[in-house]
């Protein structure tokens, strides 16, 4: 009988140390680095890429490349398979060739966070976790609360008190414990870690556990399939914690090792707010690490992340891909949000709108080519910010 998952172990990308995937793991403390899931890709030689599309829709149709070993442990709300939308009016406005939006606004809890938390909760359930905790700017807290409820588990959500009201109400409706914090997500993280240590809760902070990354990488797997296994030229992605960007880069590496795509890779572009741009600053200064961003402020709650735990992985993906990093203002974000909605009928979250603002900057700088196939990632619904 074929294995449901080809998951083998976890590895620290910095020192190469292996960690047991059968036990609860967090991150490599020696390197202060996230861990990455490894798969026995050679065992999948008989798996045809065309067979994936014949399975029932959803994230779990990629199960061989996901870490949950027993399908009975899947905790699902129908996540995955977001549409890739051709946006010809935006392309015309940009004066560029093919422009697409990968629209995550229809995911459970209306954001891409559903992918990562579906995977993190499912794997944690498989490993016996009963109680979760997370610091969040908003959407990740909503997603954890929903998936914990779905699994019959308890969740504790630490969220800045000025986070979007919709996220706060979602958490309460899902029956999770909401703790509002006087400060940003880093202060929420400090309090969450303290309580996790005190009560034994499992911390699913961004990159502090290894499996949210595996859920987010499915955006890259889907994108490859949607482009008929020929990747686009440029991916413009809003970056807070950066799980999706790192996850997609990992997905492309694994697909390449499987022989499902050729050697071409997209240029990865990280977009941040001018009011909180630690990745952009580090990229522009050619540094391998980011510095903490003091006084972070932006209307895009998901981009208000002053410290990034996976900074080395994010910056490496940008440089390996020949990509770049761009900071845009809140004013540009609002204009882009209105433009996407009016031209294409998509109401993006501010984080998603930031990608169009970045595309305009890259166009004006001559960085984007006229015939580039460009994908903008809308990570959530603008309705959550009203």
C-alpha cells in the first residue's frame, strides 16, 4: 500500500541538524532558525503530476507532499484551490503583458492563513496536542480559532487591541480565548510564549513550528499546476512573517526535484509597508539579517510585523530568485485597493493591494519587463478591514 505522505523528518536549514517528525518540534534553538519538512521525493517517482488534478479539490489533494501521515487526522474546512484570475484591465493600467491575481479571499476565515493553520493544527492533532496558543496581527488568530474549534481543541489568541474588529469577533465566535495586548505582534508573542511555557500550550507562532510553512507552500504547488507546470516570471507577495514566500520557494524546489517543472523560477518580490519594512531595508543594504523596525505603523495589519524570525530564509529566496523588495506607502495601498476593486471586481485586503502598488513602482523603475507574466497575491478579503 502506498504511503499517504512521503514526509520523513525535519531539518534545520542553517546547521543541517535533523529532528524527529514523530515528536513535537518547534525550531532549532542552536541556530534560532525555523525547521523545514523533508520528503522522500524519490519514493514518488510513480506519481504523475496529472493525477493531482483528478482528485477532489482542496489543499489535501497534495497529501504526498504534506506532513500529515494519517488522513484521519486532517482538520479541514475546505481550504485550498484559490482561483488564479487573469486581470486584463489591471494589465492595461500597468502597461504590461499578462497580469494575474491569485485570490485567497475565499479561503475559510477569508484569508490565506487558513492554509497554514489547517496544516499546523492537523499535524499537532496527529502528535497529540490538545491546547494551542498564537500571537497574531488578526487573520492568523481567526484561522487558528476556527481550526481548533473544528478539531475540538482549545485555542488562546493574543492580539493587539487595535487589530481589526472583525478578527476579534471571529475569535470570540469560534469559542477561543482572546487576549488583547497593549502593543504590536511582538508584544503579543512575548506574552504568548510566557503563557505557553507556564501552561504547556503548543505555540503555533509564525515559523516557531514547522508545519504552517507546509500549508502555505500549497499556494506554490497550485500556481504551478494553474500555469500548466510553467511558472510565471514574477511573483509579487506581501510580506509580514513571510511564511507564504518561503513556502512557495520551497514548493518550487520540491516540484523541480520531482521533475514536474523545469529549471525556470519566478523572481520573488517582497512587498512591505513603508511604515514597517525590515525585509526591504535589509535587502537594500545587502544584509543577511533584518533589524527590528521601531515604531511600526501601517493600515495593513498583516504587514505590521517589526521583527521577522525567518529573515534569513526570506532574504535568501529573494536573492536566489533574482527578485527584489519594495516598500509602499499607505496612500499607495488605498489607491491600489480601490483600483483593483473598480477594474476587476476583487476587493483585496490592504496587504493584497500593496502588491499592485509595488508593481507600479517596479514598472516605473523599469524592473518589470513588458512581456513578464506577473502574479499578484491577494492574501485576504478587504471586508475584514471595514
